[in-house]
C-alpha cells in the first residue's frame, strides 16, 4: 500500500511522503474564512499540469483517495470525496486552502496538508521543513480542480 495512503487511513498528520523534486521555501499566505484568496505564486496555475499531478501516484497522490468521473486514471480512490464537480461546490480560493492545509477547515481531517511544514508528526528528518508539493504544483492543482464543472 502506498505510504501516504496508509498513513492517511490511520489518520496521521504527516508530510513523510516524498516531497516534490524541487522543494519550496513556503510562500507566505493569508487565510480568510475558509479560503486562501491569493495564489501562492502570484499567478494562475496550469490545469494540464494539475491533471498530471492529480493522476500521478507518486507526486500528488490525489487519485489514491479521490475520483473524478471521466478522468483517464485507473483505480481511483473512494476514501475521500468524489471531485467530479468540485468547482460547482467550491471556489478556487476554497480549493487552495483544502490542498494547502485542510486541517484549518475541518479539524481531525484525514487528508494530509500538502503545503504545511509546522505542527506535523512522524516526519522523517530528511523531509523536515519541506512541503509535499511546491507552490506551483498547488496552483496547477487548483487550476485543474477549478475546471471540474458539469458541462452545459
């Protein structure tokens, strides 16, 4: 079983899965209500790269717990919510906070924080002070997930 999925199922807060290839010095961001209003990078992400991150079982790990109808990825998860029409329920700003640190929205949530580096447990020394995803990768995921609406 993938290490991140195993830890998530156990309900552990962790960033012990391998961080991205280009570790980030985390951007400073502001949380307003249940959002992070501004992109972490100051620019909009790329939805095609976001889809690749979402589908990649070694980078984003998203498909291990979530599914999107019609996404060409085998064995999508059902531990987390179905994200098929997530953009109809959540704004890009809300999506951003949920990827960065869902614990600020819902205490004791199983989903790991992909951009938090403080107050984590069971983090290997080689991964301390590193985000799981870079700010660019977060924004790419936000761009991809923000397109997940029912076609009219």
